[in-house]
C-alpha cells in the first residue's frame, strides 16, 4: 500500500472546471505558475538522479491548494539504462518520440510537459492520432500543430517538441521561463499596437 496526501483534484479535472465556466482552458498565468512546480521536480530528479518520469500527463499532476505535485512514478527510468523495448505503460498522447524507440533522454519529460501546457491552455493537442500507432507515427515524423497557441509561444513549444532531444531546452524550468518571456513580449507588442 502507498499512503499519500489527498489532492484537491488533478490538472485535468481543473481544466474541465475551467471549460465548464466557458474558458478555453486554465488561465495562462495560473497554468504557468502550476507547471513551474512540475518543472522544478522534473529538473531535480534528472539533475540529482538522472531519472525521467516518462508519464507526465494532466491526470498525474495533482493539485494541493495552489500547488501542483507530480504523482505516479511507476515508469521512472534511469536514462543511462538503455533497453531495446519501448517503455510499457506510457501514455502515447504525451510520449516523446525517443520513448517509442526505447531510448528516453534527459528531455523526454520536457516534451510531455510542452504537450500538457498546450492542451491545458487551449484545449487542443499538437498530435491527435486516434490510435497508439498513429500517435507514435505523428510523434516520430510529423510537425506538431501549434496554431492554437499565441505566436510567440508557438516557437517555445515547437522547441520543446523537437524530434531531436538535443535541440530542446536544457531543462523544464528553462522552458517555463521562455514561455513567460514570450507572454511578456506578446503583452509589449499588444500595448505598443494599442
């Protein structure tokens, strides 16, 4: 048995509550604040232990007040332990391309977090294949659909979703900081136009 705190809800449930209020998703500043907590945890487990969670998705991110905690560490993998088989139990909607090839990298969780950001903000996914096989093909070969994001943020998420893990950000917190900088640029452009 595993005993943990009881969360208020998971991130997906928070998203659904926002949708019920007529919003496209979780408000941007709130979402980034919550995902900063997740990014900090993901960077820590990589920097200290060379581990990747490998199943980052809204249902595995639990809200406790205004803080988000990462749950379900069942797929955690040391990225230096290579295997020929893909990670079993992963969620294809959020899985990085290298996971389908059985080669998790230091930036696999960042890829998943980028997808979570887009979905929770806009209600759209960058890859919407109807089957696991179709999703795998999209993650491995197709460009993500990012048009639902504001233009400045599209470039940030495009980098986080790079097919080449070496081209992604150096860490999850860096991705969150780049998203915040993009929001500030969008705001500055908006106020200059007005």
